[in-house]
């Protein structure tokens, strides 16, 4: 006798699984699950309805079903759970056999539901969007320059990236991408100081996944931690989870450990993958999160430490000789950004820092206060006219006087110089500053700094050094200017 025939389900019964002590959205007569996925994925709705119906028909709870299907209790529970991803084909087949349901029909429903999920046709329920639709600067890849328009009638100038030079850590990223392309979930976190090319490396690494329809999700709204914690359970297979500046996620005092646990679950559950989790960290954060606690002391980052173990790769601060040689080849082939940066960074190898900091340094000069601009212009003129690297503060202060306009000169405050030097000392990307305080080698008492009397030469007052980029900019833009009388 049929107790109830449901053509269009209108309610959900909630039953308790005594062994699991948690609710399941499965009615005793197989009533469908009411969730966002179900409303926009008919195949998933039907799949869950049939499994629920089979469970009720046999009178089993989920613990008994897990034992009969030779599956984990968590795997079985997630197959029934609302707002959870489509269960894997392996899980569906095992459930179908345990519940004596037609395996082929349920697998067909699983394939249809998975296809609908991956295509993003669920009213935006799948986090992220196709990799090819992302603009790298929206993922916090530092802009290195502006592509000039051909003429005034052409398209507006746009931000561009220099050619990419592969280094050792790129090989690790490439291996991870190959693994996920073959169905295995991976996580890689690049640890390195500011503007060493970490985010750019991640961006280049995921490009081979774009033609295969992979999505990329960058959680950031309303905050990074909140976005990650609320939506990690909705991440679909073939998704890149983009955790740039991962300290905002893993180091969050309230949510960091929960986010680490959710990422761990995402990585180890076969039915959730393949996924690729990419993150970046400064070394000080990586050391903080992976440090072992003192005996009996608090352990605030236990889950984060476990998550990062074996998944963190160091990024060097500078290009080695081979990388510099490859950069030079790209520059000779017409890459003007690399060619320009190599004129300044060819000796110390800090090419990524130079590229990342250049636009910010120029903006600091062009948008700075009148006092800061006056000091910078005095420093630019000093360098192009042959003054040494180390510019005395007292000289720059006196020389800057006539670089003010009349209005700005009259509006100066008594401490204008102190404010200007403080403004110019604030660093931009790559630990660069427009004008930084310097210590000449003579003050370090090196042998060459000693006078005939055996005493070191001294400089009266502090000295400063102009950034290489702004020095070069000044040589070009001020080459026909005569310094004012105060200089």
C-alpha cells in the first residue's frame, strides 16, 4: 500500500539520526531537500530525492547506511546535506548498491548534476568565475607600468605586466597544476618578502587551467576571513581558491583556525576535488604560524600549522644570474618594462621589487605634498648635476626653498621640512621609499674611510638617498631645467 505519493514536494520532514546526533534534511517518504542547489539544479534534487526515498524504504539510519556502503560516516552525511556539493560518482554508486537502487540511473543523475554545478548555471551559487574572465590586477598582482596610447584618439592607457621569468618555485607550482589537472587536489603557499613576485607567479601558474574551464575564487567581501568561512563549503571541483596575503585568512584571531579546518576538509575529500588552493605569505607570518608552542602554553595556530606543513615554498628576494639573463633576453626582444628596470636592478637582482614599486614611487612624487615635491626636485637636480649618492638633509632643506610656488611657500608650517622627510621615508612596494635615510660607509669606520690621522671622516647631520627610479625619472624629465637660486 502506498502511504503517500508526492508529485510536487511541498514540505520537508526532519528526522534525527540517533547515532550521529545531527539533523538531516531527508523525509521518511523521500521528500526532496529544499536548498539553493536543489532549486537551481533539478538533477541534484532528483538524485537526493531518490536516495532519501531508498533510505526511508529500508528503514536505515545513516550510520547503518555508511557501514553497508563501506563509506565514511562523514561522506554519507554530506551526500544528504543541504547546500553541499554534488556527491562523487564513487559515493553515488556505493549508495545506490547499498540502497538497492538502479546504479546506472543514479550515476546519470550525478553526471548531470555535476555538469550543471561546474558550468556555474546555479544562479551564482558556485563561488568564483572562469579564470579567463579575471584581470590580474584585480587579484592583487602589482602593476608595473602603463602602456601608452598611440595618440590622443586611441584607447586610454592601460596597466600592463612585463614578460615573465620563471624561477625555481615556478617548477613547484607547475607540478601542482599538473596534479590538479589529473584530478588531485593541491595547496601551495609562496612565502617571501614584499614584492618578490609571489602573486605574479601564482597568476602565471593557473593559466594552463583556463582552457579547461577552471574557475577562480578570490574571497574578499565583506572581509576576506568572513567570505572564506561562509563560502568554502560551496567551492566546486575545478576551482582555484585564491588566498593572496593569506595572513588575512589564516591569521584572523576569530576565524583563522576554522578557515584552516575548512581548507583541510576541502583538500582531503575526493568528492570535493580537484581544487587548487594558492596562497602568499610574508616570511614572518609563515614562521609565526608554524612555530611549535611551548609545553603547556597556548597553541593558537595548531590547525594552520598542520595545513601549511609541506605546502610552503620560499621565494628568493632577488633574481639569480640565470633569471637576470632570461630577463635581459626578454628586454632585448622588446619588453620595455624589463629593459627599464634592468638599468636599475641589474646589480642587486631586485627586479620584482623595482617593477612593483616604480608606479607607486611615481605616484608619491606626483601626488605628494608641495613640501615633499620640493625636496624631491632638489634631490633630483642634485643627482643629475653630479652630487654624490648621499644628500645631506641640511642641503636639501635649504635648496628646496625656491622649488615652492609663491602660494605654497606662504602656507608652509614651521615643521614643513620634518613633515616632508617623514612623508618621503614611508615605503612603497618592495621596501622602497622615495627618499630614505642612508648611512655612508665612512660612518661604518671601514679602512678606506680613515683620514691620515687615523680618524674616520664624518658627515654633519643625517644624509638621504634618492630612489633609483625617481633619480632616473628626474634625469629624463628635468634635463633641461636650471635649478633655482636656493639650490
